[in-house]
């Protein structure tokens, strides 16, 4: 058995002056009347002896890079009473059968073993640990372990105010509360449950009971809550909080979108613009957070730089999952089942050998993850593809092309009101916006085939010369006076990635500026009419038909735009269609920019054009 670390030996020595020191340090028991000075000198002698004769940290908890793992996180349950959109689907996830989860006695047996080897901090996690019925008893049992310095819990805060007095009495010494927004409506949107005020009540109860600091964990995601950084930081002015901004990280089973991560430096710059006097606060070597304090504020803010500036070199953490697997790295796929060995009757020494072997295999850092992160160019985030609010396993109930075919069925303009909501299967509501501006009600309608053709069709005549320059290379308008009039139709598209918050407000028509889809639709129609005033070398075209369709895509939190234009004349209308789609997209941006600046306009392109001398075109 490896010897105990210096700090724990010292605590044992000081716990009772009547006990002898197993380390061999000289111990004298002062008489009742002995002066405080003599007692202080005796204490100093003991500390000096222990420094000179300190034993090495447990070999079983020390990896091949010399990192000493004194911090253990234990998951008490897989269950959670919230359904955060970036964490799990609304109906929840399949749970491990209860028989395969660690029992209370197994949790305490493993905790006792790790503490005996030098672990002095245990944090209880989940799922949501406070929904476990015997959580208070578990804390009380852990508190009895000699050498355990800190018992913490990471909670979503829903049950905290109710349970905290009992937990504190049982021995809970540290609290981390997860809270990603200070806006009640946004909170309900993110977690799909009510409870914002319960979380705030829990925070204030922790402060009331003397916890200092109360740590508030905020995962920062672009397009969701990065606009609340200053509001969170302002909380530390009058409250003993440590607001910890966490860089968004990938987790097992999820894909990750590089563009959604807000880096530590970007967050720090944002806060410093408001409070340039921000001061760096020293932290412990094994700390995961870079701490800062605004002068005069009671609390502080911290940044957990899991992705941009990883802290693998000082990692002292191990994890035990709810089903009893030991994870030496949060990002690693390797797990060792301590539960199976426990239930097979493994001895303490056998368990220690298994634990030691797992810790010994721990990698220097997050393996390939950081190589991909740091080597990927900022402009090429395709390495990762996860939208944090996209729930795996949920797919659109109907493809866009199928919806288009339905809308254009029978080669006629669909007779639906401008604002319509259609439920697709059992999926979420889809809002469809369609507009018409027809000068000829009997004009030929665009057929579904023009939307869905798999390859370009027609003669596809091309020219190696630009058409809007003269023989000397100067810009010039093309002369179309001698071209025959033909029926011209063009369709263009655009996509606006709104992000989850703005998307929800658009979907529910709750933007302060009004109905974004209606305004964007009208803007698209108007833009098609004035294209020649916006694009200098375009001819004026008397359009006989304009149609702008907007469709919500809940899987991407996006709005798909389709604009079609028709005219009879000597020149095509693809520029009118493209302008219509682009301006509709820009209008959506303008309507939603107060909610999020992380809106992306993309895929502005021509879908099809028919009726010109150069032949028809249909994009796949």
C-alpha cells in the first residue's frame, strides 16, 4: 500500500493531540497551562519533520507523466430532470438498467479506496445528482472518510434550495451550479422545462448559507448566449459568485461545430471592453480556470479554456461513471469497469492494480482532439459538424424537395394563406410563406421538374467571353433589342442560419420588430421589381410573376428561401430571382440581429432558368 501524502498526514496529526503520530514524528502533549507560543512551536516542529520525511504520492494514482490524481468525480445517476437541447432529445435517452448501476455501498467502497490512496476531493455529478433519493446520506457517509478535504456537487440547481440545508449539515463543502442564461424565456427554451426561478433561488440559498464562492458554470455558445457575458459578469459586483465561462467542448456521441465555440480570448476581450481594469487572480497549479476580478466587485469571473488552452499538463482528475466505469480522461474512449471487478469479489490490492494500470495509460493530452482543433484553419470548420442544438437521431419528417413537389402539385400556385403552419408527421411545426405578384393569372406555372432535375439539361451553350464588357474591356450593357421575346423563368435560393434563439422567436412570431417571415417575403418581392436599380448593368424587366417562399428548417435552425420570377421578354430574369432571395435573406438578418449577431447567410445560388437562347439550366 502506498504511503499517504503529506497534507493528509498533517491533518491526522493535528486532528487529535492525544493520538500518536504513525509517521515517527516526535510528539509531545502540552500541559493544559502551556503557553500558546509553546504549542505553536511544537506545531512548527511537526510540520518541519513531515516536510523532511514526506512519503511519495500513491503510485496507483500517478500517471506516466507524473500527474498525481487527487480529485475524483463520481456520477450518482444518469437521470436528469431537464432536457437541455444541446444535451439530449426531449423524450430523454435510453438509461442503463438499474441493476447495472453502482449501488450506494459500491459508491462508498470505491470512494473509500480512492481516499485511502490520496484523493482529497470528491465531486458528485450526474445526470443530475440531486435527484438521487439518498444523496444526502451519501454526502454524510463521504464526510466520515478520513483525509477527504472537499465534498462538492455539480447541479442544475432545480432541487438545490430544498436540499441544501440538509446537504450542508451532512458535510457538503462546495457547490457548482450550471446556468447558461439569465433570461427566463431563453432558459425554458434551452432546457425545455420551467425552473429558472428555482435555480436562482438555489444560488441565493447557497449564498445565504455561507458558501463562498458559489460557482456558476456557464457554457458559452455562439448564437445562443455569448451576448450575456457582461450580464453574468455584472452579477459578481454584489454577490460572492465565481462565474465560470466554459468554452464549448465536444462530448461522447456528439459532433461539434467549430463555429459555435467562443474562445477564452474572445470572451476576455468582451469583458475587458466593459471593465478594462480587470485583474488576473492567482490560481492553484491544478486549477482548470483562469480567474479574474473586477476591482471593487465581491465575486470574480473565470474562464475554463478546455479547447483553446487546454490544462492537460496539470490534470489531477479521475471520473467514475454511474455504471461504475473508471475514466481517466473526459475525452477518452477508454473505460475500465470497476463495478464488474467489485462484484466478482476483487480484493483491494486487485482493484488498485486495475486502477493503477488505467491511470498509467492516461495520455499526455486529449489525444487527436486538440491536434484537429489547433491545426484546423479558422476558415475551415468542416472538421467538426455538430450544431449544439441538433439532436442526433431526429430527422426531418419530409424532405424539402417533397414539400416543394406538394406545393407545386398540379402545376398551379398553392392556394394556401400567406401564413400557414403545417405539422409534418409528428415533428415540429413548419411555417411556410408564399407570395404572388401575378399580372397574368393564366400564365404558365413553373413545374416541379424545374426544381428537382438531377442534372443540367438543354443545349447549355457557354461563352468564354464576358458579356458585359466591350471590345476594350470596359463595362457595357448588352444590347438585347434584336433578341426575340420568349417566356423566361428563373428560380434562386438562399439559406439563413439564425441560431437556436432567433429561430425559436421567428418560429413563434415573437420578435419585437414583428413577423420576420412576412417582412422578408415582402422585401423579396420588392427587390425583384427594382433589380435594375440595384445592379447597374441589368435591364429593366416587366415581371409577370414573383413568388417568394420561406420555410423553417428546425434541424439547422435556418430559414430556406426560394424566389421565382417570370417575365416575357428578350432577357432572362435570373438576376431578379437572385436579388429577391438575397434581399429576403438580408431582411431576415436585419429583423433578428438584435437577438444574435451570429447569423449566417449562405447558399445564395441560381436553382434553374428557362427560356433563353443559351438553353435551360437546372441545378442538381
